[in-house]
């Protein structure tokens, strides 16, 4: 491909930019190294672009080291699709139902689904994260084959609500392949990387170019290196790149040098007019009175962030190679490192004071706020696999506090069709309604759906804890009388929960992206075994009533219902 005017301009710009510095290097070095020590990070790279200056900094590695950047892949994929749209290969708002019929799309579409929906994460697909990676070349599939077997079902109509999801971006990449007849990695190389001079970037998973593979840095869990793996959805999370290449990409975006740059740096959809929105590939944020655009990424032990402030032609890319997950998927200090670097740099360059926010409206005495009260759970969840249990740890509970709504420590006062924080901030929340009920809590750029009370964290002591205690008591009473039936009934259920908790505590969550571990597959057999044993106990209760047997059978019912709700009854692996 011939060099474009943009690539020539960037080649001229980068050497000249090196004569200036976008940020004080001493301050940067001190800030980064201190934060790395706090987060137990060994290696990180940073690229800073500001006006006509750029800076590449490496800590614990070399400036040309190659990192995986996870979901920071998504803005690059959006740039590729927008380049195809600019040439008329695909239209952002055409109905794609005909092409998508080649995939197992469930449920059937009743209204148009477009590329715009995919790029704004409003197509309504459920998530499926675990199992997206493989360490075996034999188990790595083409994008088309993978989506044919693992495309999750939709749960919301297109254009209704933001549901961040890897499969939205993967489907956009799949459409690029269908329209051009070329593999996605080749399209990215010829249409984005080569024209911009990003020669150290690739979406290839199996045939990663040798000059890139040779400089690939090793990810660790803090002690042990992670073996290399392959990502089944490259358009969503499969990019390999360097700080230098990302500096070029950020400069191109902010200078309007890529087709559709303006659409990548402006809101394309909001859940509510008072809340942050989504662009193509980016989420909207704020720093003081400045609008920011950002994308975070995590993959295979790597963690990254891309942050842009177009008003100042400022861009930051930061990545490190330290696993961010602790037991039960809790995010460790390393997971906060990229965001804190972005906040520190923005504050250093443009100090944001706590400017007075608009005065909150006066409360409305007598207004009935009880319809809003309840527990809401993130919509970013797998609804069809065992992975659903992960969403239990992302809940928001709304309560009524006099004439305001309380969410954690914050009070929100009514302000027309939304609620504003009673404290001096710009924070706001809103709600979605059906014809009869409040269905969703909208907060930030995300959404939470109302869930039954018995499925929430708050209800766990009663919905699950009490039945398990009764199961244990029943088992203790009848163990001598019917040992095998007790072991296979009450014991199997109790054993499952003990084993499942141990797996979630001891297994590195990062490894779950390779699929469920063998020990989990074995544990999933225990509830099935328990059902048979407890049915035998139920027959015994009918024939010869016994308190211990009756308690065991009755207590097992809510436990099995709970397991079924969370897709843990059987092998629902997706």
C-alpha cells in the first residue's frame, strides 16, 4: 500500500515532537515509580502525547517492548470499521439481520440491528468471558467458527441500553471479514497499522510477526509467569502493540487523521441525557470541566488504559504486565494503576478544583420514592452460563431516606426525570421504567437491572445460609441411621458449596478465561447426585414421616432453586 499523506505527516511530526516534552519527566518518573511500588508492578510503559510533543517512557522494560492491551483493542477496531464505512463498504445504520442470520442469533430479531448498535454496545447481547482464551493452537478457532458455537443470546432490544460486551466488538470485526473477504488481522494491518506506520502492532494470534513476538514482555501474577495464550475474539481484546505505536494512533485520532475520528471522540449514545455516554470505541468521562475519552483493557495478565482529552490534544497510553485479580475476582491495587496514572497526569497538567456544582433542587415533600427502592445488578453479565455468579458481586441497593434516595453513602434528590447528588458534585442517577415498574438504575455510563430480593447479597443469609444450616443439622441427625443417603444428599450439596468457595478463593481468576477448571466440572456433579439422594429421602418421608428427613428435603428446595438461578445446576458452560 502506498504511503498516505497522514503517514508522511506523522513521520515528520514524531521526530520534531521529540524536541519538546509534554510533561515534566522528573515528575513523571517519580509518580510512576512510586505507584508501581505500591501496586507491586515490575514493568510498565507510558506514551504521552500533547499538542506537538510526545514522550515514551519505560519502567522495568524497554521503550519498544510489546504489550497485550486487552479491550484497548476496541477503539482500533472501531477505527477500522469506520474506515470501511467511509468507503461505503458498510453503512453504520443499515439493518444487518440478513448477514447475522449466518450465526445462531437468539432470540430472533424483531427490529433492526446495526453497526452503530455494535460499536456503542447497545445491541443487547449477554456476556461470555470465561473460555475466550486458549493455550492450544488446536483449540483456537476462526472468528466465524467461534461465534457460531459461542455467540451468547441477546436479552435487550437493539438501541435500548448500553451493555458493554466483548461480543459486540467481535461481531463488528466479523462483519468486516464478511464484507471484505479478508481476515480481520490483515484488514487492521493494511488499513490502520501500515498507513500510520504502526509496524509493531498486530491482531494476529497464531502467526504473530517475529519482530513483534521477539519483544513481547512476559505477564505474571506477581511471582509466576503466565504461559502465552490465544484470544478467540481478537477484535475485542487481541491487540499487541507498543507505546510508540499507540502514540501515533492517539495523534492520528486527535488530529482527525482517521476516517470517523470525530465519531470516536463524540457521544453516539447515552442511557440518559444527564449521564456520560459512549462514542465508537470509547467511554465519556470528565476531568474538571474537560471532557475525556477513555478505554481500559485487561488480558492474560496485562492491564492498560487509553485516555484522550481532545481539547488539549492530549493523549495517554499506559500498560503493565501484572495480574490485577485477587480471590473471588477482587481487583487488586495493580488494577487501579492505569486509571490513577491518568488522573495524576490530568491533575498535574490541568489542576481541577472542586468548583461549585449546580445547587441541588429542593426536595419534594410527599413525593412517593418507594418505587425506586430495591436492589439492582449490573447488566454486564452472562445470563446463560455458570459465569452468571460473577454478577452477584456488582450490585447497587437503593433505599428511601426521607425525601431522597440513598445509594451507599450518597443521597440523591429528585430533579425532574433524574436525581442529583445532594453533595456539591455533578453526580446524577436516573431510572428506566416499564408500564408498571421501575426496571433499571442508570449510573455513570452503565446500567443495573432490578433483581428479585431473594437473589441479592443481602438475602444470602436467609435464601442460602439458613437452608444450608438446616441441611447440615438434618445430615448430622440422620448420618448414623442412613450414612450413604446422607452423604450423597445433604453431604453432596454442602460439599459443593465448600468446594466452589475454595475454587473461587484459590484459583487465579485470570485462568478462568481459559475455561472452567476440571475441579469445577467435577463439583457440578454433586448437586445432581444430591437430587437423586434427596428424592430417595422424600420417598422415605412419605412412607415413614421423620423430622430429620423432612427438614433435609424441605431445606434442599431453596438451595436447588438458588443453584438453578445462578446456572450452577448442571453443566451450563456456554
